[in-house]
C-alpha cells in the first residue's frame, strides 16, 4: 500500500483541489510519515515555481498593518511591544488561569470539597464561565457566581445577579442554582436566572429542557416548561408564570441589550449595569413610559438620544465628582421632564 | 537573474538584522502572498493559510539577528513554511479523521453513490448533512463518531437507553446515505433510475 515516492500527479490534483478519496489518503500518508524527503522535494519544487511580488490579499494587508503597529510601538519603547501584546492577552486570561491554578493546588490537598471559588463579573462586562463539571454559561455585569472547586453529591452554585447556564446532563447529580429567594434545580438544560440584590423580583427563564423551582426550604414550588418565565415578586411574595420568547432574555449573552416593553425604571436599571453609570429620574411621571427596543454595540449617548426622541424627557450627564478617597465616582445621568 | 534576487534579499536581510522595519515590510510585501498561495494549496482554508504566513513572519522577525545573509532567504522561508504547513495539515487530518471513516462506512460498494471522486465536495457535503440532522440525533452521532464515545456513555449522558442510541446512529447513517444518493449519483444511470422508481 505505502508507496515509496509520492505520486506527482496525485499531489498536483490535491493542490488544485480536484482530487479523489484515494488521492487524499495517499497525500495524507506522505504528510504523516516521519521524514519524507520526497514530499519535501515535491513541495520545494512547487514553492520555487510560485511567483513572488504578488499583491497581498485583504487578510495579509491587515496582518502587515498589525506588524507595522507592533514595530512602531517597539521603536517607541524598545522591547516593550511584544510584552504589551502578551499583557493584553494575560489580562483576559487572568481569571481562568487563576482558577485553574487554584484548582490544581487544591486538588492536591485533602480539603478540596470545602473550597469555594467565586467569579465576579464587573459592571459593564459579560463574563463567560465554565464550571468543574463542564457546564458553562455567561455571567452578566455586576453579578457573581460562587461554586465549589469540586462538586460533591449535588452540583450547587450560588448566584447573585444574572447568569445564563447551559448545564451538562448528569442523571445522578442534580445541578442547583441557589439565590436568596429561590433555588432552580435541573438535570441538564439551558436557562437564565436574574436575581439582582437591588431588584424586587427574581426571574427564571427556561430555554430548553425542564427545571424545578424550589423555595428557600427546598420544597418544590413549580416545574417549568421551555419559553416560560417564572417571576417571584419578593415584596408581595407572589409568583407568576408567563409565556415568553426565551431567546429575548438570553440575548445579553451575545451582546444584545433588549427592552421588551419595560418601564423606564427597569430600562434605567439595565442601562446602569450595562454601562456602569448611575441614573436619577427626577420626574415620577416618566416612570410609566414603556420601551421596546434592541441595541447592539451602541454608545450610551446614542441610546439616551433615541429614548429622548420618543419620550418627553431630557437628560444631562453630570460631571464625575471626586469622592473622599480621591477616586472618581461613577458617571451620573439625570433624567428630567422635558 | 536568480543571483540578483538573492543579492537584493541579502541587502534587505542586512537591514533587517539591524532591526529595520521597512526591510521587514519589503520582505512581507515580496513573499507574503506567495507564502499564502503555497499554504492554502495544502490546507484548503484561508484562515489556516493566513496563520501560517503570520507564524513564519513572526519567526523571521524574532530571529532577525541570527538570519544568515549569505544563503537564500527563499529556502529559509520554505523550510519554516514546510514544517508549519505539515504540522497544521496533520493536526487537521487528525480532526477530520472521523469524516473519512464515516464515508468509508457509508461506502459498502452496493450503492450507486460516487464517494471516490470530488472528495473535497464529498467532505463539505458531509459537514452540511451532519449539521442539518435533528439536534438530538446530531449530538448522539457526533459523540459516537467524532469523540469515539461508547454507546453506554452516550446513553448515560442523555438519559436514554442503549437501544435508542443505536437506533439514532443507524437512522443517522441511513439519512446520510439518502442525502448522498441524491447529490452524488454515480455508477450506472440505470441503477439510480431503479432506485427512484421504487
């Protein structure tokens, strides 16, 4: 079967893209065999036959531009540019690396079951996470998720804020999201939980599969079906279930900011988490206006401008003030009747 | 002719050794596209070929102080490119191994389906057909064929019986065969007519 020399015709057909299964298999065999001098010779001949000085395609132009930028930085601060490049990567990787490191350290100790890890997603950010069992999801800005480094009998995690979960199915080991007011119990499915400390309601939206809602005493309250929203009003201690389009509640994981006929007070809460700013609504009449809109990659200014076009409101951005510690406070936006 | 090219290159290389960015740019403009065309012939994917170009030129920049200015820069480029392409090719072949196996299993020689010619298209279609399977069947099929999971493992993961897993895979293979029969009617025309009239 194995030929000593690669069939030149086969290789040409492969290079030109018009090749048969046998052609592919033989080319592959030559690529895989340890030191195939013959293959190298053939490729070298191919290489030498190609002409230089051809115009770059779009992708390569962008690449050259990137090289150029790195080099310029380099000439400004010798030896820093590549370092800076890696620092940027390191900043993004930092949390996962840290978690992996702690996991590795704790695995070697005997107390691993009690070790908890917490992921904080800073305001204005959305953080993707993967749990020890392979379940994954997104943590919205200003939220935190706490979980044991090693899951024991149950897979229990604690959530404050909002997260979207895609749970890996395990029939013997239930996955439970605990919030202050309720617990969501699942076997394997995807769903969204919003339990912000500053909101008077907790809601769970089920995308697919089945989940159970337990109360604080771990008693079963309700079993949800896909595209349902379970909302618990914490002030009245009342639960309602409604039909929704689940994807509109999970679209934040893809960077969409969506308002589904919500009053200004809710809109402002979402905006303040998304953009890390404070709001003050100075006229109560405004709170009753509802908004329906979807934004992606929009500046806060632009969103405010669009809202003010459809509502009798005006807004102004207050200068950032210094607080006692000498750091700047969050930007504040004042909303008034027009 | 060849000699003069070499001379121009070695002047550029001497500048590059001193950290001259414009020399680097000139080399990129000269050989970037050539490298891309070379790499894409074997890797068949634009993004992968571009990665090779980036990898090779990053090496050139990194090793600029140690570059030999008296030997051909072209053969130096070729050597790095050859090794990178080979590595990338083998990695990809490994990942796509299961597709090859699925095609080999589908091809039992009885059906008038042409799996042999136009192999690049056959593999593309296989990707498409798998993507179009119903969600559950696709997951079971991919876990079995691509990830090499056992029937029992898959049954446990989805909380279904081993028998159901088996059925899903049988159905998936039947479905693939049907799709291929539609798109790649090979062999004798008589046979395909016969198949349709049934």
